[in-house]
């Protein structure tokens, strides 16, 4: 099952089992960023090694925890 990764506009990432359009925050007028769809944790961790990717801003251990619902 695919998972969808988002960068929260307040910081950090979150994972959903379904795609969801991002919405603009009514308080700060910023929005979350959709980082992509991944079938495997390994694919996400491979992308995290790319410094040009927004996923690359986060450590493998942090992404693994988020992937596992922690």
C-alpha cells in the first residue's frame, strides 16, 4: 500500500495512507507541501539522500519513525 508524504507548513513531516489536497492555513496563509507517494520505506530513504529533495532535509531515523506511525 502506498503512503503519501507531506511537509507540514509548521515544520516536520506527516504520512497519510491516502492522497489529500493541501489547503491554505487560515491563520498564516501558508500551506503544507506534498512530497510524494512511496510504496516502500526504502524508496523514501533513498530520496532522503538527495540534497536537492525536500525529503533530504530529514534524517533517515526521523522518516522511519514517521513512516511507522510514531
